[in-house]
């Protein structure tokens, strides 16, 4: 039968503590027993020495007056707790025995009298007349010669009774302490069990292995830190993306700020304020989409879980989806426009108005060519040209005019932003302007666009005369999920714009247009890399 962890831990503690207490009890009993014999030996020796120095006793021994000796020592024997007091003559024969008067005249037993008659004091454990005893023998001296022996002793049975009392006291004390320790052990095991959520060690081991396998199987980078910002857990994906070759045991316990730079995402005040989801951040020069969630246990902060993935993965997927949607919209717009134009041409030709049909064709071709020539000569990047032509066609299809300022000029792409990020910035600003204009009362006013580059910065300015931005939204306009739109999946476009621009040290200004609408002004530092002349000519 398998025992529960709590039961096994309690039994181990109980057995261990019992063994310690038994050992302690034996040692204590041995020490007290030795002390009892030593104290008893000292006491018997002092008492025997005192009696041997009595002048009356010396006189009575010389006179062999046993009656006088009895009268002298009986009060002492009655007041003493010694088992016996014996007085012998110079021939080691009894002159007095406190327990048995019949022994008077008989030899002293124990085979230890010879040294005493030589003048030595001894303490021995011997078998005497009354049995095994601890006794001290002192010679009685008179004028430098031994005239007798005084023996004071305690029977072994008396000492055993005293030792038994010690055993009882020690046992009761140890038993009480052991019971208290058992109670403490049981409470302690319950506390330990509670701390591990009432799981068995094997279950904990399985959970740890499952957690490790799950962490390694995750495509996202995951880092767990404690409430002091020290790394507790990091998976393989996080190490690969952050370029951390160290082993996990070397990273464990290190401050997160010593491993990841910059540390804005991990500032204590920022982390304590709120959790965050899908925040664009930079970890070791890698742009990531990061999440940060607090770990709480019994309403106390234990740390945070940070998960992240390379923003390029999301950007690539977003770009692919955007390109597909853009192609679909462009094809639909082109199809719709050409159907209208073909219908017009068919009607004119059916009515025999050939000259009017030719004029219509020339007007359409001339307008389209003018826009194409302007964009291709003012913007050197094929990506920018394609984006602007697509947005122009979309706006025309919705009945909105895009007016390009005559001062538009862009011959180089910003080095600090990738091509996809720069296109995302322009595209999102234009989409917001188109949406705002569509929601305004008819007729829709034109949208003005200025994209200009100088030695210090790139200016992107889009002015619409749409519905404008409510004052209540201006303070939170660039936070994720904030939008004035009522339909569709919105709320991320302006957040992405803000993230990209602020990351490179740029500035965003949002002002009200006159008489209505909004003007978005974006200033991007002009740290750029020029396109090749061949690519410019290709456009």
C-alpha cells in the first residue's frame, strides 16, 4: 500500500525524533547515574571521615566499649540516610553495626580492609554482609597508629531505586516533549502539503516535466521572472531570439535587465501599474510583440510571465493579408471602372457618336497618365508608388479625390524604418482619412497629401475634412483598441503608427482642420539610405 506524502513525512519525522529522544534519554540516564555514584561516594567518604575523627569514638575503640560506641553512633545512624554505619577494630572485627548487632565480634567482609589498616582511605563497590554496596572506609588514627576502621555505605538497591526515579522523571519529560514534537510534525507536514497544493511528489515531478516539455514546444519566447525581476524560467525560443547562448542554470537568478536591453518594458513602476498585451517592444535590437501578465498567489505578487514573438512574423502575415486584400480591391476597382467606361463607350458607339467616344477615351487616358507621371517622378520607391496608386484608385472608386501637394518629394527611404513599416505608416494614415471622409455628410471633400523630404526629416501630412476626432478620444488615440469606428476590426492602425514613429525618435502631431476634419503630421528623422539610381530610373 502506497502511503501519502504527508503520512510518510510525518512517519519519517516521528521515527527520527523518537530515535533522537531515546539516544538523549540513554545518555542523560548514564550521566545522571554516574553523577549519583560520584555524589554518593563523596558523601559517604565525608561522613566516614567525620565519624573517624570523633575523640569519644577513639576512646571507646581503645576500651573496646561496644555499648558506648552504640550510644555514640546510634543518633548519627538515625539521622543519616546511609544504608549502614560500621565500626571495626584494628583486627578488622565488628565493634558496631547500625543494621545488625549480631555481627559484633565477627570479621569485616569485602577483602578491602588491609589497605585501610595501612592508613589509606578507600571507596569501593563490594559485596558485604548486607549485599552489594557502595562504601567508603576511613582508618581511625590515634597517636599515629591505626586503632580501627569506620565504614559508611549505601546498598546497591538504594542506588538503583534512586536511578529508577531518575528514569521515571526523564521518561516523563521526554514523553511530553515527544508528544509536542509529534503534534508539531503533523502540523508541519500539513503546512508543507498545503504549500505544494496538496500534490504528491510524483505528481509534482510529472507537472515539472510537462511544464518543461510545454515550454520547449512553444513557438513563442517565454520568460518567467520573480517579484524582484530575476529570471526563474526561460525557454529555448526566447534564448534563440534574444541570442542568449548561456545554459538555463546560468541565466536563472540573473536580473532581467542584465539580459535584455533596453529595459523600458521591464521598469518596475510600469510592470506594477498594469499587465499588457500585444505591445510592440524592442528586446536586444529585435522588434517583438510582447505580453506581460502578473503571477498572483494569495493576493501577493509573485512575479510576471513575459511572452513574445518576432514582430516580423506578424508583420509578414499582415503584409501578405494586406497585399491579398489590396489586390482584390484593386481588381474590383479596375473591373468596376472599366465596366462603366465600356458601357459609356458602347452607348456612344451605338448612337453613332464616334467623335465623342474618341474624346472620352483621350480624357480618361490623359487623367490616368497625369497621376501616374506625378507619382513616379516624385517618389523613387516602387513600393511607395504602388501604395499611392492603389490608395488613389480606391479613393476614386468611393468618390473621394486625393490631392497630392506640388511640394511632394521623396527620393530615399528612411533607414530607421523597414520598407514594410514605412508603407504601413503611410497606408494607415490614408485609410483613416478615407474612412473619416466617407462618414462625413455629402459632398465628400478632397484629401490633401504632402510627403516631403529634407536634410533633417521626412514629413508626412494628410489633411481630411471628415468627421474629425472627438475630444474624449484624443488623449488615448494611439492606445491599442481605441477607435472612433463602429464596425470592423479596428483600433491597431494608429497604435502601430505611434509605435514605429516613437521607436525611431519621431513625432506625431494631430490637429483639427478648418472648417472640420483632422490633420495628421508625422515627422521621421532623416537617417536614410538612398535607393540606387537604377531603381529610381526603373520607377
